[in-house]
């Protein structure tokens, strides 16, 4: 999956929103939601809207669909309706066990084979349950399709209810869960981590504070439920221009030191830089290239 900073939810039963979103908004990715934002009476209609939209979109944005949980009786019908060569990933919510990931993998494999889809559909894991967070490492290892995992931070939503915390803007109650998800996912080889969403549409300062906190922990992107939140989230999760310029200079200095002086460490602008720093710099510059900051 391409690097994602902002991933915007769109209720899949709203046909006009679904069709216009990828061209209208600057989010890196879109979640066309079949789950919580769609009432039971509209589930079938929402599937049809997404299935029809594939042929009408003209976009290279990342397209994902949030399914109903595997134990709802809606899961297989969701997958049957939305698996398409234009679909990049499915989001599987309320995950208590690895069996839900492997079940998703098996159904995807079957549908892809039947429909001649060569590029595997990826999975974004959305644990949302105490057992799911406890098993985060196993969830991420359960299938090679798992490309991202979500540490949900929304006020009053599934994670708050499941874990029983009292939500605060300071976020201390969420810190252990967020850190565990990050560590477990990294240990399993996952590289993309999403927080969010921020439910107070008018409080952009609060959104920025939380997103910056997640970025400092190592999160790479943020779920968004309102288009006005896309711009600040993209800004926060884009590498800082000064950092990019610094690491470009570091790479040049290290290349010179290695080639001309056979040295693996140098003093550069007051700091000692060695091979470990170079790997960090490579990660930052790779992300900068992904977002068109450098060639």
C-alpha cells in the first residue's frame, strides 16, 4: 500500500458522496464505509453503490472499504459485492481473533481467483476489542495481506467503550494501547499505523494536537471523518521540509566520508552521525519522495 497520511470516511449508501469524493477531496485514501455509518436497511444499497462506482471513478487515490464485522452475517455479502481490481484494501473491524483475518484472506483469495484479479487486496486491521488489542501482533502476522493497523482514538466510539477509559484531550488513557499497537505491528513487519478519528469537527486545534502526538509516537496517518480535517492531517504527517533538507545534507556528507575517507561516522552540524542515522534518513527521504517533496 502506498504511504497514506489522511484516510477519509464516506458513508457508502450516499451515492453522490461516493462518486465525487476521490476527485473532490485531497485525502490520500478513502474508506467507503459499509459498517457503522450505514443503517441496517441501507446495507444492500451501500454495497451496490460501491460496486457501481468502480466503473465511474477516474482517480489514482487509494480506495478502501470498511466491511461489517465477520460475525455479523453481513461479511461475506460485503466482500462478494466490493472485491474488484480497483479495490486496494478492505478494513476489517472489531477483531478479537486471528481467525477473522485468515477468514478474510481466504475469501479474498477465492474471489480474486474467480474474478481474475492479479494484485492482492490488502487488509487494514481495526481491532476495536480488548482481545484484539491484546492479540495485535498475531493479527498483523495472520496474513501477508495485512498492510496497516488502526489504534482507534475517537471519543465515545467502540474503542473507548470496549476498554472502559475516560476519554481526555491529553490522551494519557490511550497511550498504552497506541504504543502496544505500534510495537506489535512493527514487530510483525507492518509499516502503516493510523489513529483517529477526531469527532469535534470545529475543533481543528484539538485535532492538530492529537495528530501531532500520534506522529511523535510513530503513527504514519490518521482517519478523518470530515473533509475539513484532510488538509491539517496531510500537513502534520508530511515530512518537515527542514528535516528533509537536513537529511539530504547528511546523506551527502556520509557518502563523501565513506568514499573519500573510509569512515562510517562523521561529525555533522554539531551531531555525530553514523550508519544507524543513515537508515533513519533513508526512511524520511523515502516518505518525502512518496509525497512529491523530492525527486
